[in-house]
C-alpha cells in the first residue's frame, strides 16, 4: 500500500467543489486551486503562528479565482512538498 505524502498525490485526479484544509500552509498549494471546480470554494489557513489567516478562494464559471481574507487563526503546519 502506498501512503500519499503530498497534496498532489492525494488529489492528483480529482475535481472538487468544496475544499477545507485543516492545516496551515505557507502559501496556497497550486494543486488545490487547479482541482477546484467552477463555482467551487477552497478555505485554507495560510501563514505561520500569529500571522496565519483563513483565506477563502472561489472559482467562478469562467475559471477566474478570487480571494477573500477572513479571520486570524492558528493551525498546525501543513507538511510535504505542496
């Protein structure tokens, strides 16, 4: 059994409508945005320690992605390549 260790391995061929990350990343993993369906939303904590913010990304019908900053948060760090 192969255990995935990166976001890319877990979601390599999936289109998602809603994604909620439960670990903070230093930047948005590109594979998560790429796999977001039009009309979909990604909610992810970005940053480290007291500088982390909850960001909401939405992809419209044309594929354009918009970003909204939300609350200051504190999560465990996301590990792996992406």
